[in-house]
C-alpha cells in the first residue's frame, strides 16, 4: 500500500484524511505545512513536518502527496504547494471517492480530490489539483481547469469551460455553453448565464426577511 502525505492541517486536510482512510486505497502517514505555519508536531494523531524539509523525513520514492488546502486566494496557495511538491519529486495522488459517480476516472487530473456524491458525466474533463466537494455536478462535454474548487452542490451544465483557479460556491449554477475565465469567484447560489472575464466576483442576492412571524405564517 502506498504511503501518503497530506499538505495542510486545516479542516479540508482533516476531511481528506477521513475520506482517504475510509476507502483504504493508500495509507496516510503524515501531514506537512510550511515552517512558518507549523504550530504543532501532531495533527489527528499523525506527525506534522515542515514542508521545506519534507523529503528528508519522507523520501520521494516511497511516498506520494495530495494538497489538502482550501480555495484561499483563488486556490493559488494550493497551486503553489502542489507545484513545489511535484518539483521536489513527489507523485501526486488523485482521490476519487468510491461513492462518487464518475463516468471515467481517466478524466480526472492528477492530484485532484473528488468527494462523495459528485457526478462527472461522459466527455467531461477535470484538471489537476482540483477539488470537487460533495454533490457537485459536472455535466457532459464540460472542462474544469487546474487548481479549481467546486463547493458542495455546485452545478456545471453541458459544454462549459471553467478555466484555472476558479471557485464555484455552494449550490451555484452555470448554464450551458459558457466560459468562466480564470480566477473567478462564483458565490453560493449565483446563477451564471454568460461568459465571465478573468478575476470577476459574482454574488447571489440574499434572501429577503419578511415582516412576518413564523408561527402565524402558513407553510
């Protein structure tokens, strides 16, 4: 069984540990963070070592890595550490949950993480180091770029291109045949019907609070 190191010690890294350990394809043996962020030598009962010295503790030929880092700064932190780990000589591990609905595992790029309930339809392609959280949908003939993050329930319709370093928020919807340019943030619940430009941020209108009492309102 291959031995895996997870980059990061946040909530996503913890979830990565739980899902990977459940499916049992590889053994998680350690976590790693950059020295400036190393506050403890233990996380979830496993050792944490400085990323700068990673290969001294865990040789590249015997270990693989995955970046368990969220979408901060439109995924550029995860992108940088992923690339640096590959330069060090590590193989990137790709996780596809046993409970995901993926037409072809070959369509998922190296280092990506596909959670439970995700649907990836025929002819869809997922880039490298991209996260698809629970119940996200990527429909037919769509392409998700490298270093993207799709939050739970994000819906990508057919023949869409989502370029690198995008964040798609929870329950957002992209209509078919559009392109989302690089480094865009699509907020939770937003509906995108047209092409976007690089670096744009979209937010859905929040729900209105009505001047009513719930006990006197018929449901």
